C-alpha cells in the first residue's frame, strides 16, 4: 500500500508524463508544418512512448489500491526558433524529468517502500536512454549544421533514428 505522500508524488508524475507526450506531439506538429517529416515522425513516435510511460505509472498506482488521478495538464509551447532550439528544449525537458524520477526514488527509499523503489528502476534506466538519444540528436544537428541543405540531412538523420530506441 502506498503512503499518501507517494500517491501524490506518483500522480504528479502521471501528469508530467502526459505533458511530455503532449509536448512531443505539439513539437511534431511544428516540424510537420516546416516540412521536416523525419523529425515529425520521430517526435510523434516519442509522444506515444511518453503516453506509455504515463500508463505504466497510472496502472501501478491503481494496482496498489490507490487511485490514479489525472489533473490539469498545461498546454505545451507551439513556437520554436529552430530545429536545434526544439531539440535543446527536448533534452532540457528530459533532464528535468530525470530529476523528478530521482526525487521519486529518494522518496520511496526514505519511506522504505521497496516495491515502489523497484518499480521506479525501469524509469531510471529509461531516463538514461532518453538523455543519451537526445544528446546524440543535438550532436548530429551541431555537426551537420542547419544552413543550406543541412536541414534536409538533419531531417533524414533524425527520421532514420525512428524505431532505434
Ligand atoms: Fe517519460 Fe521521456 O520520459
């Protein structure tokens, strides 16, 4: 059984994963509007992954006899100054999610809730992978450069990463 404190923290995280999903869906729309189909497809697939992360948490909270609650989810931004600006924001967002997960892990240890601690290990590994993949994307953008035909090659490279995670 979860403590009230952990139910609240896990439900807050349900919302954060929802937000992540909406953020990447919105970003895919921005890319689509700019003709960046590879980036759009990658982000749309990632939005689905975030919805899976949300559901995994949602299910866990309910399985413990507590009630998962969907609260208000803020609207994501709609404008980005460039592809590198967009993916920098993705990377920064993922780093902030890692911090939140670490906070959840600490809270579960403090309460000696080893079931939740164990459940959260999947998210710890996932965050490592996500930070890695988005750092790779930022590196690719920086190497290729956005000038001239650069955007075409960036879009192709990111589209080519679809399904590799
Ligand atoms: Fe669900 Fe991208 O962390």
